């Protein structure tokens, strides 16, 4: 049967994926407390809906950094899409375009940013890690700009890699024929034989810059005129620092529970972060979004939009581009229904009164 929700897409994907690939996509750090908490926390928030509102006409669209999207959900950056289906990131980009939303392309793609840009029919942003080799970093920025990406998303919570025990048990490596396509040339310099077979944790330890700090934002700003968002903020004081250092937006994220285990669920810290930002720059959120009601709760708690990562991978594994598109369309239909049942005709009518009596 066709999956009727995002959880069923995960079931379909699990049945098709190699165990190592599923474990890599699904797994979290250590005991996976944060991985579970991201999801559980949404279920603990009640929606206090008003009644007798005319919702016969509704508009689910919104605008993020000047870009209109069909509903307030975007595609989060996730690595190695070609483990899910042959077309990988190209299929995901086409699905996002069909759904009328933004895709954030991962540095750790198995398809080059140029190849993704060629087939994208919707806006692309580019997720960036800062490497010890700043030449490799600036090269990625230039390529992202040339490929048409409209913003940079700097990951700030992964200068060192979390311990993902499923990957350790599986001795995770990319399947034969797949590479970190955006970094293939630079990786050859670091690893003369190519990216090592095991290798993700070792690769990160070798290439990412653990000295990355707030002062590097000024350097990054000098490299590009694109808007820069910081992904990985969970504290109000860091949110204020992001504004002070000129960030154009932030993504409240704990890396999908894959970095520091027992970090807080993103929906729990979102209100404090949004309050600290005070509307100065856009606040987005990822982690645990699986239902249209989750998106309502994220917006009511201060986010401008939410991002989903793993569900896109489940859609790709289940049915390629059509599967990823169906994931987005299912979530959009759920969001529209939740809007109606919450008495909201537009995204702007979703506010904290829905989650606070």
C-alpha cells in the first residue's frame, strides 16, 4: 500500500535499504536520547484551537529570506542521498522544486553541486562546513554561488564528529562507486588513495576545522555576498551572538540527535531562542518534524519555517523523486488540515496562543 504518513515511508525505506545505509540515516549519537527526544517533545505540546473561524479559504505559503515557498517546510541538508536511490540529490532537488520549496544541499553530497543545480527547478541553499584547508572552503563557496545557490548554511555544531555507535558497529563506509562528490579533488590531497573506506569519522577529523569560532564569521562574510545562516543553535545567548556577528538567520538544530547526546530537543528550546532573536533575523528549526501539527507547533513557538531531513531520505529510498515529492505533499496536506482545525487562514495567523492558554 502507498504510505499514508511519514512514518510509513520510513517503514518502506527500511525494507529497501541495506542495513548499513538505513542505520547511517536513522541513527543518532550514543544512547540516542536526543534523537528520541526530538520526536517525543512534539507529542507533549497541546494545540489549544479556537473555533467558529471562517477557514473556507486558506493560504499555506510563506516567505523565507525573500523566497516564497508553498508551505513553511524546507528540505534540510542530509548526506549521501545516492545510498537511497541512484539519482540521489538530483531526485531530491527535483522533488523540492515540484513541491515549491527550498532544498539545502549538503557539503557531503554524493552528487556535485553543479549537477544538482542543473536539474533544480526550485531555490537551493548550500550547507557549508569550514575545513582546515580554507582554500577548499572558499572553493565550495564559489561553486555554490556559480551553481545558483541563494544562501549559505554554516553548520556550527560539528567541528568534531559525534559518536554514532551503529556506524561503529557497521564499520560504515560509502558503497563502492560513491564519493563525497563536492570534495573529491581536495580529498585526494588529504588521502592519496582517495577517501578511506571507513572513513567518515576519520575523514571529518582530518578535514574539518575544530578551531572554528565566532571570529570566523567575519572571514566568511568576506568570502561571499550570499545570506549566511547558522545551523546548530540551541541557546538564547548564542542566538544573540549570531545577531551581533551579522548572521542573516539561524536554524535551531541539534544535528538530528547525531552530535551531542542528551542535548535538548529543538522544539523545547525554540521559544527562548526566538525570544532572544526578537524578530531581528529569521529563525528556522529542524529535528523531529513528522506531522503537519508539528509544523504548526514550530511556528507557534517562534519559527518561520521547519526543515525535514530523514523523511526525504525515506521518500527517496521508497520511490526516488516521486517518493520524496510525496513526503512533502503529505506533510503539506497535513499542515493545511491542521491550519483549518486551528482556525488559521494564513501562516501569519499561527501564533503562540495555539500552544499557551
